[in-house]
C-alpha cells in the first residue's frame, strides 16, 4: 500500500490570513495564488510499513510536532479508508536548500495525495484539496496548477472550503522571482502569526476588504488584466503585514532590506519592467511578472543590496501521482 506524489508550492497574491475554525483550518477569507514550477515536495507514503507512523524529511527522521501534524492527516485518511495501519512517510524537498522557503503548502499537498492513493481512496481534486487543507491551509491550493482560488466557504463542516483552478499556466504564462533576504527559519510561523494578528483592531480593516479584494482579483484574472492583479497583490500583502505589525506584541516580518526592495517596484514599472511584489510571513520578497520578463526582474533583484539569491519560477502544475499501489490497477504516470 505505497504511493508517491509530487506537489509544487504556491505563493498567494490575495493572502489567506486568519482562521475561523482552527481544527478544520477554515479561513476567514478566500485567497488566490500562483503555483510555482519546481519548488515543492515529493512524498512517499507506505501503510503497513511500520507499527507507528514514522516521518523522514530530507534524510532526517522527524518526531514531535512535525510528526504529530503528519499523523493527524494520516488519521483522516485511515478513517475514510477504514485502515488501522501505521505508515512510513518519506519526503524530499525540491526547494533548493538554504532558501528559507520550507513551505508546508507543497508538503501537505503531496502528503494528502500520496496517502489517499496509498490507502486506495479515489478522491476528486476538490476532495483532495479539502483533505490537504487539514494539514496546512495553503496546501489546499497546491493541489492545482496555475492561478488558483481557495474559497472561504460557509459550511461549518468545511466541505465548501476548497481550492479550484482559475487559469492554467499555459493560458496565462506568469512567473515569480523570489528574492531571498534571509534563509533561516522564521521566529513566528504563519499559524501563530495570523492568530496574533486576528486580535489586532487593524484586522477589522483586513476582514472588511479581503473578500472584495478577492472578487476584484478574480475579475482581473478573467480579463487577463495583469496590472490590476499585480496592484491588488501588493495591497493584499501590505495590508496583511500591517495587521501583524499592529498586533500586541507587534509582529514585524519585514527587514530593512524588505522595505527597500518593495519600494523599488514602482520605479521599475515606470521603466517598463512590470513586476509587482508580495511578501509572505517572512522577510523575503516575491516578484510577480510575465514569464518573458522573468530574467530581467531577477537581474534587478540580484543587484539590490541584501539579496542573498534569487529563485526564478514559472507558473507550475498541480499535484501529480508518480507511483500507485499495483492493486489500484493503473499504470504509474
Ligand atoms: O497555511 P499556511 O500555514 O502555510 O499559511 C499561509 C499564510 C500565508 O503564506 C502568509 C498566506 C497565504 O495565503 O499563503
């Protein structure tokens, strides 16, 4: 009962920031992201390979909180499949080492797909997205490629809070250059960060505007209006970081270099290099651009002080199953 899956990470243009249900990982607002080619995780799950769940990531055995989160997701799969077997999970990251981008989005998307396949569950992409969401919110989006929306949903059981593809990478060839300013692990992760930010009065502004920003962004995608989408992405990231900075105690993810980089984009655009920034719960800056300007954007980012390296990614595809149990009767694709 073994299967392997590969998933790419994604970076949100309209951010998910705040949960309305911690256990089910239900978001307070919908979000929109770009899946990135070549930055991700490849994960093998084998049920019955050991008595208790075991987890290895990038060649190192993991225990504690990391293993608990993985086991909790495996429990959901075991429950649906009526299984009681422990699993061996081996995952490797396809994100370059030392990039500071150990994204849970790709990790939990690959885990959900591999675990479901290993257990013989035939889940639709939507059901897979709901499952991946239980591991990490942003993982719901990594099931799909290109531009992806994750619906907030309104049901209390979370069945309508799933992701969906809006646009394939071929239909709108976008890309991202990610400027690494700090490759270390962040002190306050996104879950703890959003929980703290939700209690800040500034969060009211976030809540009042996040869904309408998402609607606008959807319209911009439908119209292939790159400038509009880019400006909405910059606004969403800035607002998200404002809620964090206004929290008690304040949570400042930005470094001086982050602010300096972010301030460069408007003048680059005036010079014809059309890129828009976004910043996740950390100091690194991602630049959204059209695929044909990726090299130019990367060149400009590399020339800025404090930039350690720049990762260049085109829009990538959704989760792929690389190996399925033979009993499933399907050739590996
Ligand atoms: O689901 P998590 O824990 O990866 O949270 C993601 C939070 C942000 O990256 C800041 C925003 C987002 O939508 O990805």
